[in-house]
């Protein structure tokens, strides 16, 4: 009898499923935390730390539990606006991946890491653990199933303040809607990258200037392109601009000084390069100070 797409998917991701089963069935860890642990390991594997799941599953249960605790430290440090303190916070991960890795290194890639973990959480984990989740979720979390009306499972802990929502449908997955990416290998072959799925807001910094020291569009562009690459700036939107600014239509005729601006960059990687794990960083050009931090969209953006 031919295997269904769901069965093939489960076989392909058997190691991830074995690891997840251990976390929620054997170790009784919460489903939400366990999903984020697996998504973090998938992100690390895609980052280049090879064979994470085969390495982890070859270890004893106490070591697997300790590695899961270190994965929790990894994604929890991304929730903080302050960089992690101390050293060797994830010594087992460093040891068994045989790579130089630390919370500080992960935090310096904070925004790329958040997008990466979110990607694996919502596109891989949401599709391959449905049957396991139904074994551990309380009955109140399981939506009644109707052949004509399907509802996602209710997983306590989601929406997550950093990683957002996860949509896990009960029972079998519709084979026609299974992406080829779910059958891809890691190490950059998943058919994605953080830059291609980052939104404009993800790629935006919020800049502030000192009163009495007006900063021009061209000065913002000059500062960041000299430091981070000729094509890194896609747009600058000053406080008193009537519309979005691009390098092709600079307009500095405003008589009123702008005290802040939005800087749209080419990639989430550039955001991480600029901030380098800092909440706020200061630059100087022609004696004028420019402070940069990650842009957070509000109801009335500047």
C-alpha cells in the first residue's frame, strides 16, 4: 500500500518527531516550550550546526533534557532587550555541536534568529507534530472536529510575545498543501532565508537626532552606506517628509528640523550587523549624533 504524503512527511522528519515525543511525552514538558525547543534546534542546524537531532537522540535522557534547557535559554535570551551576561551558558550545546556558540553570539543575530525560529515553528513544527500534540493537550484545547469545518488546536502559550502564533490543524494534513520545503534538507536548502521573508518593518531602524543639529537625508545615507555597504539603505523617512523617501527623490527643502526618522535597510542581516546585540547605538557624522534602535510599529508610525 502506497504511503500517504503525511506518512512520508513523518518518516522524513522522524528524528524531529522522536525528539519532540521525548520532550512532551517522556519529560512532560509543556507543548509550547517543546515546540520552541525543536524550532530552535532546527534553526541552529540550518545555521550550520550539523546533525543536531541525530547527535541529541544518541545521548542519554538526562543529557537530552539538559540540552533542551539550553535551547530554552537560547530562545528566551531573544525575548530580552538586554544582552545576556556571563559565559558558557550553553556548554553542552557547544560541546555536542563541536562549534563555537554562545548566547552572546546568538543575541548578536537576534532579529535574524527570531525570524528563523518563527519560520521553522510555523512551517515545519506546525505540520509534523499534530498527532503528538493531540495526545498531550487537555481536552479543552482540542477543537471539535467537523469534516466540513476544521479548527486549529489551541496550544497554551501561543500567541507568543516574540514568536507570534502557530496554526496546528488536527488529524491528517492535506497532502495537496504540503510544501516541498518540508521534505528539504537543512544547511541552507530549506528554500528560505531570513532576508527573503523579513517584512519592511523587520528591516527598519528608528533613528533620533539632537535638537539644534539638523541631519539631512544624504547624511544618513552616507553614514550607513560607508559603514555597511553601498546598497544597504533602501529608504529614509524623516519626521517631516510628506511621503516615503528614496535615494532617487531626496527632498531637503523642509525648513523644520526632523528629530527622528525611519531607516529602511536591505536585509534583517544588516539590522543585526548595525545593532550588534545592542538596544541602542550611537553614530556621528559631521559632528552630529545619530542614535539607532530597532523600529517597532505603532498605531501611528512616524
